[in-house]
């Protein structure tokens, strides 16, 4: 085992190793003079000057936490002014999740103007259940401020490195002054069975302070409503999200990767670009029972402001009742997300559809090709195997 003092010389390479080592909880921060201060289990082990021009790594985590309620959401905020001062812009390039005991249902990173609760190390950011004793409750990001999706993983997915020459910009010169981690703890049986169990869940985030060629973000297609029982003619149930041209999507997008998310009943998720009301091009298709992280496109795809973007989630609902789209594990979700950049670096928001109907109703008068309708309802052999082997 290397000495922890070595970490000061090679912070980017070794911090992840030591965070999960026998030394216990590792924390780092950078003061306004560019001095990296590293502690392990609360004890100062080194401090040294870091060349900010070469970048580094920051950690945001829920440390030594014990969830007490099923479907509890917990957040913690990282003040970016601790990393190079108020005048430092950070370009995020890589995300490495950490989830001891695989306790999280999903982990998400948000960029915020300010967090929903300040002055505390951790706060409850859920809803629909009583506030746990000793915790304050609020949204991940404060209302009436910026709320930027930075990254998210589920089903114990691994890390993700953005394509070369692309980064997500935060800190000075942006409205994003905090990074907030949101952890959804689903089943808490293991904690009920082990009164002494506490866990650490978080992300190591690699960054550079030198501007990359492209600055991008995540464009999310999502909606609310419910998942009806299977259609007797198709044998499946669908939720469709149609994003027509709007003033927020005012620039050309270049899409490089995509991510899908449902809960237990999802069979597969896909997204299309529709150009000139007739040319349908598949952006991506994936089973939600694979690692839920970002998957690269075979080649970059451009989406013009006048194009329509559609997403479809296909479910198997044999329960004979509706499943609501919601935040609990027993609810369902339908998300299709894309990593993109624009020529100017402008971020284009997201697309949220309230109580989305079948895409034929939403797309009218745009025609729906028969081949697209057929392909979007039939599982591949791999998708069927993944679903059949997934425990409901």
C-alpha cells in the first residue's frame, strides 16, 4: 500500500484508490490559493500546491450515512468556490461513481446556482414520506435558480468519460456554483438487518481548468402520467415523449452518447430524430436492464432546431392496473437522455411532456412509418433475455 502522502504528488491518479482503501473516509478540498488539503478519517495527511492548469479531481459524496426509510432521497452539496476560488471555471470531463454495498437505486449529479438547503452536510431531498428526524428537507437545487443535469447512473453502472474535446462547464462564468449529489436509496432491508451498517456513496469528478474545444450538456426527454396495462393487440405498454421544435432548442445539437432509464417493468427504450416530417433516424436503443450509463453513438448525429425528437419506453405491465410514473422504486420512469454540444456552447434545457399520449396523437400530422411502429414494439432476443433474467 502506498503512503497517503504520495497522493499530494499525484492527486488525480490516486484519490479514488485511497477513498476506498483501509484508511477510511477520504476528503479533499482546495482553498482559494490553489492548495489541496487532503484528510483521511478527518486527520490532515498532507497539503500542497496544485497546478490548476493541469486540472484535478473533486469528490462529492454522502459519507457515513445510514438510510432509515424505503425510497429515501438524500443530497449533499459541494461549493465550487472551494476549488480554485470564485474566479475559477472548471471543465468536467469524467465521472466515477462509488457505491459501497451497492445500496443506491440511482445516483445523480446536479449543477445548481445554490442547493435547496444550505448550512448542512446532508439533507433530505425526497417527497411523499415524513422528514427523517434530525434532517432538513428541500429540493436538490433551490427553486428560482439554475438546475443542470450533469450525470446519473443506476443498476451499479460504472463511470463515464466524455468524448475528447468535450466538457461540462461549471463555476466562474456560469450560473452553476454548486454540485449536488442526489442518492435514491430504495430497499433498506440490509440496514434493518445490520444496525451498525453505514455506507459511503458518491462520485469522483475529474476536471481541467483549460477550456475544451466543445462545451456541452445533457438533454433529457421525460414525462409524467402512468403506464397502462399491456395492449391486448401488441402485448406491451408504451410511454411516448415527443419534443417538437421550440424556442429553447434554438441551436444545432451534436449528439455523442445516450442513456436510458426505467424501473422494473421496462423492456427497452429508444429515441429517434425526425427530419422534414418524414425522415426517421434512430438515435439509440437500449435495454434498461443493462448498466444504466451513457453509451456512445457509432458516429455523432446532428439535430437541427426544426427537427423533432421522440422517445419511446416499452413496458410489460401484466398487473391489470396502471403504474404511475414517479420517484418511488415501485413506480415507473421513462427517460431518454443525450450528451450533446452546440456551436456556441449554449445549453438548451430539457423536454418534459405532461401526461404524454401515444406518439401518433402527439405527432399529428407527421406520419408514423409502419416499419418504425413495428420495430418500436418488438423486443430483440437480447432484450428479452435481459428482461427474463431480471428479478422483479
